[in-house]
């Protein structure tokens, strides 16, 4: 009771959770490269399969000032 839910893992290669990425973005990581540098997410052995989610977090925050609740691992087609 009263426990915060554990933050979901976004980057499995480097074990980086959502809270770490959100904090980095709030603290000024305003490009994917800055997120890579400050969290190590997105630069793991798989070649960056989590970058789709990193992009959604960054884009959502930059457009609305909030992080999207749900993240998709698929790239949206236009
Ligand atoms: S899951 Fe993030 S780089 Fe592989």
C-alpha cells in the first residue's frame, strides 16, 4: 500500500527506465543525442530499438509539456 509503481523499462539493453529518461528530458535533454549521452538509453547492443519510445517521450513533452501515458514500439506511418 502506498508504494509507487515501478517505472517501466524503456531501454532493455542498458536497463534504463522511463523515470530516468523523463528526468533527463526535464533537465534539458532536448534531442535524442542528448538523451543518449545523459542516460545511455538508445545506444545499446541492439542498435537502438528503444529509440522509437525515446522519440515519443521527447516529442510529447516538447509539444504538450507532458509525457504520453502510453508508448508504442511501432513507428507510425503517415
Ligand atoms: S533497447 Fe535501447 S538500445 Fe537496445
